[in-house]
C-alpha cells in the first residue's frame, strides 16, 4: 500500500465504464472474490452507448457473454440472427449474396442487441455480484483522469467523488477513452484509424418483422449494403432485426467521410430511402432514435501492449474493434478482453505480484489468439498494395472497363463471387480503399443486379427533429468540448462530419459563420455542445479540447 | 487447520471466521495468513477475533476491582455470571476505593443476573463515555449547558426557513409543504394534532411570515435584528437554540417567559435546508441541543418502529416499540444505497429534537394557500454583543442574471442577425425601447455563435438572456422573434406568449407553425420600419405588409 492508498478510498479493483468490456471484467473479478467498484458516467449503464449491433459468441474465443452472465440471451438480447445477406447497390440495381457462411464461421451464436436494455441488464448483474465482495456499480460518475503518485498510476480521479485508488484500474471507457489518452497509450489524431457509425432505430411491429423478413418469432435477419449509395464514401450500411424495431445504420471510414465533406445523416437517409428497403418499413416510417459513435479500427489501432503501471485498457479503449469485412465485432472482443484482464489480475494477485497484471493480460491477449484477430497479418500484406493510391486507381479503372465488368460476370458464372464474399480470409484482408467498398460492389450491381422498382415513401425526420427527439440533460455553462481553433481550416470539416451538424443548419453543434473584422471577412465555425451525441468525431477531426460531460449529463439514449 | 485465510478475500474472511471460537484455531489461521498473503486487513480481522476470546480466557475468577479502572470493570463484569464472584467484588470495592460508578456497575450486573435466572438476558451496562473509554480524550466532558433533557416534553415540527436576498428560498417552501403533509398524517395516525412551526431569522423577515403560513405553517416564530442581515454562524445558532428551549428549560435562559402558544421544552422534530447556511446551522443547533442530525436527506416519513438494539432498549434480546419516529432517508456516503436514519432515545439519554437537513429540490414546492391562517410570534431576545465579534467587511452577490419574465413585450433575436450581428442587436434594443415595458431575449444560436459583437452590445448576447428549454421561459403579451428558426427547444420557452410575431426570410421556417403573424422579410429592413411605426405612434400595417407580411 502506498501513502495515497491510505489517504483515499481504496478498492482492489476499479473498472471504468459499464459497457460489455467493463461488465465482463467486473463480473469475472467479482466471481474471483476481488473487491471491485465500477464507475459509469451515464444515468444508467447503456444510456451513452451505441452499436449496430450484433453481439457474437465466437467458438474460438476464451470467453463469451452468456458464459459470464447467465440468462444473457433471454434477458438482454433481441433476436438471434439466423440469416445474413449482402447487397451490392448501383442506382436502383441490387445484386444480393447470401453470406451466412461468413457469418456462421466461428460463430456459436449471434444476437441483435439494443445497448440501453442490454447494458442496463448487465449492470444489474454486475452490481449484485460486486456488492457481494464489498464493491458495487455507481452510475452518474465520470472519471476524469488517472491518479498518479511519483509518476505511477495508482487510481482514478472523478468529477463527482473523491479519488479512488486500486491495485488494478481497468479502463473499459470506450472509444474515446480519456484514460487511454491520459496514459499516453492512445491518441485521437488520425482520422484514418476510426470509423464513424450512425444509426436509426425504427419502429416495426414484431409480426411485421416476421412477415417482411421471412423469419420466425425467434429468428432474425441481418442485411448489409455497399456500393454507390453513399456518394463514394468508403463504408457500408446495415439493417438488423430487433424484437419490435429495426436497427438501420451506416459505418464509414472517418478519413473518407471528412475528405468527401459528406453529411452522415444524409448518407443514412440515402440508405433509409432506397426503394430496396421500402417494404421493410411499411407505410409509416417511425424513427425511435437517432444515434452515432466512433468505432476504432483494430487493424490500425489495437494496442499491442495495452497497459501501464496498474492500468489496463480493454475493448474500444484499447482499439479492440475488429471490422471483419462487413462484419463488425467490437462487443465480443471487449467481453473477451475484459474477462482476460480480470483473469490476469487475479492470477497476478494470487502469485503475490499484482503489478504483473498488465504483462499477464498482454500475454493472454496474444496466447488466446485475440490479438491475431484484431491485427491480422494478412491485412498488412494486402494493404501494401491496396492502400497505394496508384494501385487502387488502376484496379478501379480495370474494374470499370468493359473487360473488368466481363471479369465480374465470368466470376459470377462460376460462383466465385459467392465464394469470395463468404470467405473469412477475404474479409480480413480487405484494404481500406474505394475498390472493395464502392467500385467493386457498384460494378457487380451494375452488371449483375436486378433493378428494384418503385419509389420509397420513407421520409426520414430532418436533423432538427432528430435532435428534438433525443433526451438531454444539458450541463449548462459547462460545455464538455472546447473549440481551440475556430478557423474554418482547422475545424470546418466538423460542420459536415458531426452527425448532428450540417451546412446551413443553425441547430447543430458546429455551424459555419462569416465574421467581418475591420473590413475583411473570415470563415469561422462556432460550437454549441447542447445537441452533441458524444460520438467523438470532432475529437479527431477538429481542433478541440474534448472530454465527456460530467456524470449523468449530456445525451441519454433510450435504445442505443 | 480449520480454514485457510488465503483462499478468502477480506470481505469473505469476516463471515468465515465469525463462528470460529477456538483460540488455537484462530491463532493458526493468523499464522497461515502471515505466512501466506500477509494482508494487513486480514491480520487485523483475525487478531480482533483472537482478542475477543483472550479477554474471555483471561476473565479472572477472582477480580480485584480496586486495581481496575471503571471501564475495565464494566467490560469484565459482563462476562461474569456467578453471583458470588460479583458479590465478592462489590465487597472489595466497598472496602477499598469505594467508587460510586464501580459499585453501580457491579450492582447492575448483579441485578440483571438475579432478575433473570432462567434466561440469560444481559442488562446493558450504560456508562458515561469518559468512564467507558478512559484512554480517549473527552473534550466535551466538561461542557456545561449542553446536555440532553431528562424527561423532556417535545412537540411540533419546526422548519428553519432560510432566506436569500430577502426572500424565502425554494427549499424553505418545499420543507413547509412536506412538514404540513407529515403533520397532517401525524394527526390522523396519533390523534394528536401537533403543529408546523416556521422559524425566520434575519433583519427584515416578519413580512415573510404570511407566506410561510400559506405554505403550511401553523405558527411562525421570527426574530429580527439588523445585525442578522447576513447569515452568521454564532448568533444564528444562539438565537435558534434560544427559540427552541421553552420556559423552565434547565439550560435555557432564566428569564425565559411562559409563552401561550407552546407548552413544551423543545421541538419534537426540526428540518433544516441542506444548503451551505442550513448545513452550518443545523450541525451546531443539534449539537447544542445535544441530539443528532441526519444530514442531506432525500425523504422523510413518520412511523412507529420496533427495535432490538440493546443500546436502545436497555436489555439484550428485548424488543421495544418507539413511537412517532421521524424516518430520515439519505444516500449513504458512496451513493450505493440509501440508509434510513432514526434518532431514538436511549434508556437514560434522550435524543430529541429529531433533526434532519433536506436536500433542496427533494420535495415539491406546494401551491400556496392564501386563505390559511396561523399565529405569528415575535421572539423577544437580545443577542449578546459578543456573538458578533466576527465582522463581515465585504461580500458579493453572485450575478443573479436578467429576468425576462413578467414583461409585456419580449423582443427575441436569432441567428438571422448573422450578416451584421452588432447592428442586429442594436435594432432589437431600439425596438425594446419603443415599447413601455419590454426586454431583449436571444436564441441559443446567438449565445453560442462566434459573432464578433462590438463592446456596447456584447452584454446582451450571453446565456442570461437565452430563451428556451435551457434558458428562460417567458409568456409576454407580445413576443417578437426576429431571425429565429423556431427549434423545438426554443419554442418551449415562448409558445405560451399571447401573440407571437415572427420575422424571417424563410417562409418554411418552423416558427411559422406557432406564430400568429409571420412576416416574411429581412429583419434588417423590417425592424427599422417597425420601430419607426411605433415611435411615430402609427403601426403601419400596410408598410409591414409590403415587407411581405402574411397573416395566418
Ligand atoms: C453504429 C455502430 C455499429 C456497431 N456494430 C457493432 C456490431 O454489430 N457488433 C459489435 O460487436 N460491435 C459493434 N459496434 C462496436 C461496439 O459498439 C463497441 O466495440 C463496443 O461497444 C465496445 O465495448 P466497450 O465495453 O469497450 O465500450 P462501450 O460499450 O463504449 O462502453 C464504454 C462505457 O464507458 C463509459 N464511460 C466512458 N468514459 C467514461 C468516463 N470517463 N467515466 C465513466 N464512464 C465512462 C461509457 O458511458 C460506456 O458505458 C458498433 C459500433 C457502432 C457505433
Ligand atoms: C438540449 C438542447 C437545448 C436547447 N435549448 C435551447 C434554448 O433554451 N433556447 C434556444 O433558443 N435554443 C436552444 N437549443 C438550440 C435550438 O435547437 C436551436 O439550435 C436554436 O434555437 C437555433 O437558434 P436560431 O433560431 O437563432 O438559429 P437558426 O436555427 O440558424 O435560425 C436562424 C433563422 O434566421 C432566419 N434568417 C436568416 N437571415 C435572416 C434575416 N436577414 N432576416 C430574418 N430572418 C433571417 C433563417 O431563415 C433561420 O430561420 C437547444 C438545443 C438542444 C439540443
Ligand atoms: S459535437 Fe463532436 S462529439 Fe458531439 S456529436 Fe458532434 S462530432 Fe460528435
């Protein structure tokens, strides 16, 4: 025990964040009798969280969520996903592939989830478990930094309560991890390392889902979209079936989104209003919630050694979010990492050397094969060619040429495309270029697709209504984001890239303004954090001092 | 070995060894811990368990009380069950030091054994803390007047009504409302109607008495003194305690007259606001009255309660019903759970008044009942000059901001002023001046804009003038919104206004949906004409119309 340990409240373990990563870590710790306190900034666990989301239980993973939490699938999940399709879109032409094989590869099961109900259920279990060992789960608490003594991390500091010291600090605080940043393990500098996910939850009655998707009451479907729907921005879309709603969303490379000055809500609308989706929504489109969040790209940022002193990072905080081609796997890896970190600590403690927890954890990530999934070697080889601009341009040109199209047709004839799309290896090595995201799918759709007739009657709400539909507890006078440089050059891209801002829209977070000073005019941006959905985008692409709001403040998602 | 402590967390260890009574076993557990994980907490835990039994072990058959302190004797006699032994002890003490407290301890033990031959109920030995813990400091041992009453009478629920800037704070109103509710139920439950007594202390507070009554007080006791304009710890406490202690109170002032409105020694319950001043006052007042305080409460109710804690009931194993107990709920320190605090009398020490401080906003501000009647009592008392030794030389009132409510007209500006923001504000101010009773408000869009305002209008562009969900809510007869799009969060701040006139270049702006008159036009053109028209005394509707007015 250090001096500070005696001065402050001390727990054996403190877990920051009650998403899947934090919940898994805390449950595993409590099961081993470790006195654990969990700190969550939301009014309730899940109120800050967004995912697509399909949670996977991988056959090869050392931990799955239902192993750690009895009754998870019955109590916290929506529908099991029983079929999986990929649609390539070009204009109104769509070419569909059944990629259930890819989906089922290494999959024990996979369920659609909504994060508010899921995380809050998990949190209840976690509170019960941790209470028994002298801890508990506290909501409305934002951790604002690491507590250090003689330069060593020994605990955390919070907005609402006194600092807490611990033998292990598990940062499961998600994609914009303030703790990872404080420790110098992660930064928010490079847009190429992130995706931005935007999503709408749309009401559809359960019977209508069964009928329109051709699934039983205990079945569900997943549909993915790529092609020219999205103004050339690299990324894709998804539709997942919940109990009585659909999760419809888009996930884009942030650098591409920024470069194209694309408006995320418009890209989402392009998907929502495509005639192919029209019948799924029925006559009346009713949007329950609009939400957004950054997603790390593990191929680039998963930290090989995510620990420092007593701190370990798990889940999105450590960049452990795997985009396996079209399939997004973040929650399952967060669960695995959380449980491994807990296991690492328990072992280190029993061996009388709790400080070895970090090293143990790193080794476990490697030996369990988790690290290999997150940072596949194949990707490195493929990207050497694929991310090279010239190579992309050439392959795009070839694909678009009559010859290329012919090639696509030839491949299709021998069933090669189906095989290609269902190959997990192909999915792992897709380079981040336009080719696989935009060009190839559009060519495939153009050449092989069937036209979809009719117009969509869907009229998604505008941004003002979407913001109006969200619940906020604004921390008036305490904006959590500070604009350091309000010049258009430094921060202007946030006007388009922020999912709740847009050009010519005064009601968003970021707005363009023209300021006249001494006869000269200047383009600037201004920021109002009230409509902020805390996605993290402007932490990366604008010049800001970015923090999360204090405990319980800010946006509150009901579905997530 | 019975048990390996290293397999347990510290939390688990306590329960695990709680049934181990064998000293040898405990000692071997201790050794195992020291050889194993060697955790300080675990060691302390096991050692304390060992000590417990060592005490028992050592309990000497023949105690010589003259060599022991009263505290040791108190502890020792608890485990002596033989009447003979105790009688010998008593004799020795009488022959030796003959200390009253010691004899009492031994006799009490004897009484309890004699009185309960069949069951072995142990009478709880109550010792003054100084004797029980002789090795501790007892700084309050010689405090003079601060003692609980013996057989006091307690009635009514008192509410300390804090004021700020000469007005009741909302929490005072909230507490009065809650007190009213509690005492109405009290009357129904116990058949006694006791009163809600509001306490006002300050320089000019009598005028608030009626308001206290309208929120539920039956009696208002107030004390006015120019020197009490600001809250000050010492004199406020003294005044409050003087109010609390009725005539004939053993620690009250001698010249305290009988008062017609009361017939009790001290209040039964007291509520304080858990504000800075309220917390300060509550702690000292409750200490002066030698009772307890549940601070920062978030719920209150009155109920009977059955308790078996021996400290409270006198005899281990007994149960006792306490009546009319104020249950004070508060979040416990870490916020995991709520605790309910009860302030119960001990067999020989009274814990009254039962006091709580209440978190502001916990209860609703009740609707005032202007018809309610009550008694107003001027508390006559001359505070001691000594109590004012601390002098307040300077203080600041933190900016209260601008109040946009209660005006006939509100002119509100939005981001439509963007082309020339300073000019926009100037026009808004001119329009305000053209009315008799108007104020200037703005949308959030202006508050958070990057506009470069000139110094003289800058003060009008801050959060304190924002109208809407996170700003002020106004209901003037006339609301003029220029260059405001009418977002839902803005709308909720103004749509109860009598007439809403919107000026906007965009005929599709949302504000059109909830405005009575919509003028499609550039505010830089429309506002000057409106101002002219008002100043010249003729609101030229034709001129407005030519600016594109539509009346819908
Ligand atoms: C649109 C979209 C679609 C996605 N689709 C999928 C999918 O289909 N399948 C999948 O597996 N993954 C998907 N993901 C990714 C997945 O959501 C994340 O990888 C996963 O949530 C990471 O879990 P976590 O526990 O690391 O962090 P989070 O779930 O983000 O949890 C972090 C927690 O920490 C709390 N917190 C943060 N900072 C603090 C602080 N300072 N103090 C206290 N508490 C704090 C937060 O409130 C939150 O509860 C998707 C993401 C998005 C945005
Ligand atoms: C949680 C939350 C709380 C909020 N709370 C509040 C609140 O309390 N109060 C509040 O006001 N907002 C609030 N907002 C913000 C609100 O959503 C809007 O963003 C804001 O009201 C927009 O301000 P505006 O109408 O001035 O700007 P804009 O929406 O940009 O509208 C400007 C309008 O001016 C018009 N215009 C442009 N030029 C001219 C011209 N020359 N002449 C006339 N018209 C012109 C345009 O057509 C447009 O309609 C809140 C938002 C959130 C998310
Ligand atoms: S202000 Fe920044 S963090 Fe908030 S929603 Fe916009 S981009 Fe996301």
